[in-house]
C-alpha cells in the first residue's frame, strides 16, 4: 500500500474498533487498540508477507499479538487485509464466535497464537523465530508488546535469548503509550528509556513516533545488523478520539450510544484536521 492507502487503512481500522466495541455491548480494551492502530496498518498493509486466500501458507510471516487484550486493534487489520470476512468480524464477542476478547489460535483466521497472559507472546515469537532459523525457513516473525507488559520478567528473558541466538528474523514492536490498567507506567513500575533497555539486551533498536506512517515504514525496513529488532513506538492511548486520548478510563470501558456517536464524530474531526494540515499522524 502507498502512504495515502496506509493512512486510509488506519482511519478505517479506528472506525471498525469503535463499531465492534459498541455493537458488542460489553466493556472492551479501546484505548490500547487505538494506540497500536497505525503500526498494525503498516504491518498488514505493507510489511507482512502473507496470502489472504491461504492463511496457512507455510512461508507466511508470523505475527504474534503479545499484548493479547489489544484484539480490537488486531481484528480490523485481519479484516482490512482480507484474511477474515465482514461476517466473521461482526461476530465479535457473540456466543460461539472465534473472535473474543483475547486471541485464540486459529490459523484459518490468521491468528497464530492464543494470548492473554502478558509476556507469553514475545516468548513464543522467540521460539518461532529460532525454529525458522534452525530449519532455514524464509519467514520473519513479528510480535507486538505492550509497554506495561514489559513489567513481566518473561519479556526480558525472551529478550536475552533472542539476542544470544542472533535472531535477526525477529521484530518486536513496543506500543509505548506509557499507560496500563492501573494508571501511568511510571507510577506502577517505572521503566525509563525503553529503547536503551532493549539496546542493553543486545537488540537493534529504532525509536519512532508510533503515529507517523512514514517513520514506521522506515523502521520496519531498517537492517537489524544480525540482531533482533525492537521498534519502540511512542504512542498515545486512545489516539484519534480526542476525549479518549491520554484518558486511562478508556483502557477498558463500554461505549454507550451517546459516547459511541461522540467518538465517531471526534474521529471524523481528527481525520479532517489531518487532511487539512497534510500531517501523517
């Protein structure tokens, strides 16, 4: 996809996030889904090598959503990429649905792993990347990690192992929105300078504005120099919906009809401002 197409993909994804959150009739993880949207648009619109008609294609790139509660930012990407249908997408949180509040492994729907327990996804991604190396497989493994998730020791165990194994076929994206369920990350368990921490663990690190489409594309294209790559994406929780941005009450909340309509209006206003200013955020 071109830059305008990626921008439109991200816009559509944000609309879909609001739609399925509202129509589910339940509380959902909205804020962190909106913060990861631009990264996911670039991943599924430009970076990942996959066959939408054959989701089990052996040489496909793998994507693991380590921050499993971020499914609202994942399912719209699968929809936009043509991997799942609108009919399947609309079943979110319904009885018997394959699309629930955390991903459940279903290769036919493009879901590579079941995730929910934080820290497990990046660990699984390391194992997949290592297996690909051992078997001389050409695919690349990507995983998206929440910054609050890095409170888990298993994240750093995985980071150490990936560096030791020189897994240059592994990319981790850290959704660095600086908030988590219990508040600001700095108040829960302060991890300053995320980029330097991953560098200290032997990763090739690029720090970007996680809402700058061009910068995200460039980060994915940069050579990791025989190391695993970490893209630290500085993001804003609730991005695109003004009254949700930076408001942690939207970490997990329910959209009523009134605030759904307000959110859609705010999103449309944000999109119009971006078009008028020519910004790529």
